[in-house]
C-alpha cells in the first residue's frame, strides 16, 4: 500500500506540474460547454447535476471522442477512453467471440448495468463460459455494441456502486447511452480501415437524421452498417499443417491457426421520439434493432500425426465399423484428407422498444414506462463432423440458439420539496425468460460409432434434455432523497427493496455526500450495499464444447446446470444471490474553468460471488454416473464446470481524471486529458474447491493493476492533431497451469483532422501506431498456430489505420 500511495502522489504532482497555467488564470477562448460541466442524468435524480458537482465519479464521453478512437466497436472505444473499463477480444472463445465480456473496476460484466436514456437495457443471451479467465468466466451481462455511435448525444459512465438506485447488476457502476433529441438536421459518417499486416479490412457507414415533426415533438432515427473481414496471420506457424503441405497432402485448411479478429457484419438501427401532450405531458418512445453475423475459425484437427502433432480422435478407427448399425467403413480422411478446422458462426439479433408517458413540468414529476427487450444468437458450425454418425454425418450443423427476453413495467415520481431538496420514489416489475433452442438432431445424437466423438465437433448441439424455456421474475420498490443541506454541503440517500421469485428478497441502500471547501476544492464520498440475483442464463444455461488442450488435442468440456442431478455428482449446489458493499472517497479540483482534476478511491466487497468453476477432469466413475442418469454423451465428457457461490472478493483502487485546455494563440488551442486507474483484486478467505494457487493468481493478477491514457488534441484553424498514449500495466497469464508474466506495454494512437470544407470533416488516423503484438503462450501452443496470446488485454491483430469522412446537413 505504501508503494501505491507514493505512486499516486507522484502522479498527482506530475499532473499539476504539467499544467501550471491552469492554477494561475483562466485562458481566454475556453469553451464553457466543456464535458466536465455537462449535465448528467445518472448518479442523482436531480436535473442540475454536472460531472464536477456530483457526489460520485462520472465520465461524460462525446460521440466525437468515440469516433476519434478509430473503433466501430463500442467495447473497444470505451476501453480506450475509460481506463477503469476493459473488454478483451477473445477471438476464438465460442460465444464470447460474439458478445464480449466487459469489466469495470475489475468487476465482471454482470456487475455493470447498461442503460439507454436512463432506462435499463436487457441482458445478452450469451453466458460467458468461454472467457478462460477466472474473474469474468460465467458472467451474463449486456451487449454494449448494438447502438450506432452516431445516435448518441453522449455516454455517461458512473464509476460507483448504484444497486440501491438502479437495481441488481449495478454493483460496480452504470453506463448510460443518452440518445440525441434533435429537432432538425443530420449527419453521415463513413470509415474504411485495415490492420497493417493481418488484414481485417473494415467498412463502416452511419447516418442520423432528425425528422422535422414540429416544435412540440422530436423524432430521431440512426443506422449503422459494418462489414469487417477476419484478421489473420498470413503465414500460420502451425507445424502440423506445414508438415502435411510438405508431404503434398490435399485439403489442408488455409487458416489452421484460426483468426486474430472474427468476421463481423451487422446492421444496427435506433430511434428516439417524443411529443408534447398538452402543456405538461410528454409521450416518448425509443428502442433499437440489430441483426448481424459473426464467425471464428477453431483450431485444426489433424488427420494423422505429423510435425510433432498427434492425430485427432475423430480420425480414429471404430470398432463398430461394418456392423448392422453402420454397414461399411467410416473413412473421415476421404472427406477431410488434410484435416479440418471448424467454422463457428453466430447469427445475432437484438431488439428493444420502450413506451412511456411523463410529466416534467413543475415541482411534481412522474414517469411511467413499459419496455420489452430480446437478444438472440443462432449458432451454426460448418466444416466439421459428428464422427459417431460415420458416413451419415453431415458437414454443417445448427447446434441451436440462445434467447434472452425481458419485460419490465416501471413507475417513478419525484417532488421538489424546496429548491434544494428532491424526493424520489418508484416501483417496477421485471420478468426474464431464457430460451435454449434445440439443435439439429445430428448436432447432438450419438450415432452407431459410439466409440468416436459424439455431436458436432467443436460445439455440440443442444439436445432436448438441455433445451427449454425458463422464467425468472422480480419486483422492486425504491426511494431516494437528495438535499443541499447548505450551499456547500449536499447529501443523498437511496433505498431499494427487491423480491425475486426464485431467490427471495433484499434491501439495498446508499448514502452519498459532497462538501465544497471553496470554489476550487470539494470532497465527496459514498457508501452503498448491493445485491445481484443470478441471471436466468446462469441458472439454466449449459453447453458441451471441444477445448484445446495445449498439446494439439481437444477435450469434451461440459457446463452443467447448477444444482442439477448431473452437477450434484460433482458437489454442485443451487445458486444464491451475491451481496456487495461499496465505499468511495474523492476530491474534486476546479481551480479554473479550463482545468479539472478528480481523484476517487474505492473499495468493493462481494460476498458469495458467482463464478464458473475451473474445468475439472472427470473420473471414470463420474462418467459412468453421468451416463447412468442419461446426460447427453455423459460417458465421453472429459471435463466439467458449473456455476458456484463460494467466493468472497475485494477490489480496491483509485481513479484519477484530469483535463486542461490551453489557448496558445487565436484559433490555436490544445486539450490535454489524463486518466489513470489502479485496481487491485483479492480473494478473501480460503479458495473454493478447484481454485488451485495458479487459478487464484490469475484471478488476482490476470488483468493489469495499472491502466491509463494521456491524450493531447491540438486545434490549429481548420486542422486538428490528436496523439494518445494508452498504458497497460504488467499482468499474469494462466496458460495450461503455468503462470506467464506479461510486461507492461504502452500503445500510441494518432489522428489528423480537417474541417475547412463547409459541413464536412475529414480525418486520418492509426491506432496501435507502432504495430505492437502481445507475446505468445509458449512453444507448445505456437506449434498449433497460436502465435499471440488470445487473452491479451489490448487485442492481438496489431496496428490499424483508418480514414473517416463526416458530412452534416
């Protein structure tokens, strides 16, 4: 802790030293609508709160800042701009390749609540069983990448516990995507870009228009189309494929090592509308629709031993060949003579719609709304086999689908008791439905060659035993009061009672306060408790997948329903809710209108934290037990995992955010921004079963403790020059039971923009300017084509250059 304090003090001194002019005078020409003073709608129910006078830490991010990152993926844009936020690429990790798990302050995706226009968004259908990382594995959060950037007025990031205000899932914080409410005008943005050496060419076009519907209404629509090719290692180091090619074997897969970035193509649309009804009421509606497809290439299955890699089990001879059930001999080499690399795809669809009526005039305001949301992934796997079916097996399968549906009714009322005191209360009802869609029969059945691998190889289909529709419901009542006790002291308190049909009830509360010592210095802090009931997908979700074992082979891995007869064989119990305790304390420095610094310390304790257990090797006795109860392919399952509530954790850290604008001359100014996050995660108490010392180390050190970015954007007339440094501290990687150290790395981005053409902005830029790749995972995996660490915290495809054009009308 002494090192932490010394580093923090040094960082603070350097920050202030770098901006001496800010402490002396206000710079002429500084824009008073700087984001530090933007009105925010999260963190407080008051309508007059800004970033600097909020009692908790909030970032406000403009859509222009998101565009300047060069990313069309919201996850990567937020990772670039908010050091406390991270999202790994996970380019070949089953469903996690399509809906990426995020973290905020080291907390998993289902501890971060996503809102749109201040209203809760529905979860994604994918449960993160493929992240390969102890801190995020098993989370079921929301999909951050379904809203076109051009539709946003701004993005607000609340870095504080807020379960008492916004409900379950807001343990670590809240992110609100606020949509534009323009009454006229519009814009188009087009981007083309590509990685330096690995391909992945991306085309992205977005459009927004505010349809004129009169002075008493607004109607905004926006759309985005993205087409991203796979990023690939041009010459794969897969030694098995190289040996087969050298022997003249035909049909060797072109990409035996898989991809660096997935293929992705999507159309996204969103609307935001409202109309005044009478003198005081507004009827409003907003929502979105997204449809897309994405695919990844799994690792190569070898037809026979070559280059030091062994034959895959699907090519083994069967003792049941030439039997009554399977006349003739099954020769997989006749179909895939050079081996095969399954192509795993997901067809994605996301829809939401909200209707509401509100009164926002006068001291008494109310808001009633109803929303429906649905997220679906429909899986497909090609270039593979169900070896147990022998000659009758197809090569393409539909393993099934996952759907998350949510229906919510919400009512809120607020009353300004005085000009300085606001009382707020509300109630809501929410129903979640999780649907596991049955796959093709061929994707899961055991064929006559029952000594060969069963099901579509790579990702086995959902059988009738697994498929079904599962419901979970809850209701909540909540209240909050926010008061300016004096002109320099603000205090707020919030409470929420929630009752879940399956998990019982809970009461969460929060206190927050802010003391303004003078015009330049304020202190703030909060204390809150939280509660998160397991998501329907965590309660009912299950899967069977083939996992790479590190020696070029694959094992059949099963995720079991918690507390089910199959999971009880391994000691699983029914799930229960997580509870949390969150504390924060900070200082806000605003010595001048062009200079702001906030420093916030935090601690998050979570009891009964819900995680997916590490993979456990099955014994023959356990396989027999699975087969005896009729578990699909129970006798072939080699590893199992299931959800558990056996961990107590603690996160400690701080966020430092500083902004400064300096005017050098007329029409020449520079905006400086520094953001630093330190995050330290610990396991409290004894490790749960299966968490050996290596896994505990990964849990505590598997992501960088230090994250930061520093940017400088200079405007010279019609030209703009942006430079950004993004720092990732050192971290540790668990690779097949061995801890691999990962050194700290700093990436650099740059962009040049020009706005000298009327209503047109042009920009050219590069992210990861110096084309830095992460290290590998050792010689054994490099031989299978895995040249770079697939769990890198900053991506694995190298540098990316792009060109943007924006037209306003």
